C-alpha cells in the first residue's frame, strides 16, 4: 500500500463551558440541519423527474 492511498481522519474534541455558547451551537446546528434537509428534498425531487439530478451549482443557487 502506498502512502498516497491512505486516508487520515482527524477528530477534534471541544469543551463548552458557557451557557451562551451551547445555545449558539444549538442554533447553528439547527440551521445546518435545515439546509441539509432542503438539499436532500431538492435532490429527491430532481431524481423523481428523471436521470439528471440537480447539480452542485443549482443547489448552491437554491440555498
């Protein structure tokens, strides 16, 4: 196996101590989930229409 074939995964761990930070992170997570669900819905609708799915450029324009 070559070194170029290997993939590495780096995991970060953070400690959130302030109550306001937790609220902000929850709000950001909700926003990310909303966009993710919307992109999945658009992809599902485009796959129902035919073989051509929505492109990255189209998804970017819609969001």
